[in-house]
C-alpha cells in the first residue's frame, strides 16, 4: 500500500522554501504543493533547475514563484521579503532549508569559512524568521532544517555542526516569542541523506567506508521522509508542537556507528 501520509490540506496557504529547488528543499517544495500550497522557491544558483522544479509544482495545480537570493546577505533577504509582500501580501509557512559550509576540522577553520557557514546556516534563519513573522498576522508555521551534526561530532563538520546547533537554539528562543502570535517554530534534524553536500563530507578519508549509510531501520533517510515530517509540522495537527527539534534518522543517533 502506498503511504499517502496524514489527511492534510494546505489549500490557500503560501509557503517560502529557501534552497527549495534541489535535494531536500525540492522534496519539501513538491510535498507542500501536492497538498495545495502555493510555493515561493528561493534559489541561489542553477536557474534552469529552479525553473524545472517550478514547472513540477505548477503541474500540481498551484502557483510557483522563483526568487533568486543569497540568504547569507541581509540585503538580499530584505529584497526577497519585499518581493513576497508585494506579490503575495502574506506568508503562511516558512521553511528554512538553504545551507552551506566548509568541510574542515575545527583546528583548520579560518575566519572566512566560519563566517560564511554561520551566516547562511544560522544568521539567515534569524533574519528570515524576523521578516516572515511580519507577513503572518493570522499565525503560521516556521520549520528549520537542522542536522544530527548539531549534537554529534563528525570529522570535517565542525563549522556546519556549530551553525546547526545555533539554529536549534534559535528555534527554541523564536518559538517562545512566536507562540503567542499563533506561529509555531520547530526544527527537523535528519540523519545522513544522500546529496551533493554529503558527498563532500563523505569524501573525507575518515568517512570513506560506507558505514554512514547504515541505520538500525535498515536504510538511509530520504528527502521524501523529511518532506512528510515537515508537512506534518506545517499542518493544524501540529499546533501544540512548539520549539522542538525532531530527529529523523532511522535510529542511528540512538545506536551510533563509528563515524
């Protein structure tokens, strides 16, 4: 039997997904669109890929709008949200998915790599949420994509891990401030998902074995798994889940392998 997920409708909702054209972001974009949400797809590079994702969205009978913006730059965040306000007038869902970082050990990090990683993975979440909340006068949903690296230590993952830990702390602080406004703020922390980013870290000598593909559940987490969880957090069913970081990793963090 095909798993269709809970009976959730997002008809009439408008969702912004940063980094929403590829990988996990694309899966989330298509999942929200499949339940009736109009989607705003933020991207930075590869317009052709973003346009292809937008066409997949429109094929589901909802609207898709592309915004190219580097969320590591506050001025581009301001421009993105000004465009959203002018075109849509409101926002119901914000998915903070865009991420980047340098693959270096902590003792090898330089200032440029540190600042780039923190700006796009943590500061952008704060600035985007500040702007998104202003477009949610009747309440809304904010979901940030984190990582197990926020609590586990992996080789060459120090900058990203620390930035995701910051994102998770921000999730809790923002959740308390936003809850009285009818806006829930939560985060999702996936285990390893095969992606371009993972290939970068898996290329490190200490990760050359296929161990990171093993989970107690018998398979890796997929973007579709993550998209279903995000969909649930965006629904009315999750209205009392506030400030939580939900791990989705097939149990690997409960019985960690030797990464």
